[in-house]
C-alpha cells in the first residue's frame, strides 16, 4: 500500500504534562514517519475554524476554549494506511471506551481532554494538513 499522510495533534492536556515525547514515540514505534512537526498555541478563532464541522454540537464552545488554552503540537504522520491506523493507535474518543494500550487509554483525562487528535478521512486529512503546514514544511 502506498504511503499516506494524516494530521495529528497533541492537545493542551498532554503538552502540559510533558507527554509530547512519549506520544511521538508511540507513533514512531508504529511505523509512522514524522514528516511535519510544530508546537504552537491556537487562538480561539483558530480552534473554532479547525473544528468548524462541530459548530452545531453542544461541546463546541468548551472544546474550542480547551484547544486554545495552551500549546499544542501539530504533526504530519506518514505510513501505509496512515489515517485508519492512527485512529486505531489513538483509541476511542471517550477514553473510558478506548482499548487497552491506545494513546487515549494511557493518557486521556476526559472525553474532552483526550490528549490527541487524528484526521478521520482522506479529505479531512488534506484540509487539516493544509491548516497547519505549507508543502515546503513537509519533508
Ligand atoms: N468531544 C467532546 N465531547 C463529545 C465529543 C467530542 O468534548 O461529546 C471533543 C473531544 O476532544 C474530541 C473532539 O471533541 O476529540 C472532536 O470530536 P470527534 O467526534 O471528532 O472525536 P475524535 O475524532 O477526536 O475522536
Ligand atoms: Mg474527529
């Protein structure tokens, strides 16, 4: 299968606990190559734009405030079947439902503060990669 790219984020609850290295180590051990990497803080408007698909959901205001509350790490990860495989390594959105050994089972604090993001489909992966990175930044 040809290499595929997906967009990952390490969320503020995880950067604040110094988990960037541990989480990236999980991804590298799963065969992902880190082809883009930056640490930044989203403004509230940035977070609202990134999560615009959820604008009508009851958790949107709280989620976007949380996502702009501290630094995040944005990564572009590359391997075969990257989008689906990353979602498997992350575990279910709700950490109480996340399979043993997944990132969210290991590190998430709550349904909202669930430590990591991963794109959910090829179209969203392209949009989300372009949200953070220019083509020259992906090596
Ligand atoms: N979220 C939340 N409450 C919910 C559902 C989701 O706070 O009931 C947050 C959570 O941080 C999640 C993010 O909103 O990761 C995006 O939700 P989505 O359903 O896209 O989950 P994901 O794709 O991140 O697993
Ligand atoms: Mg999602």
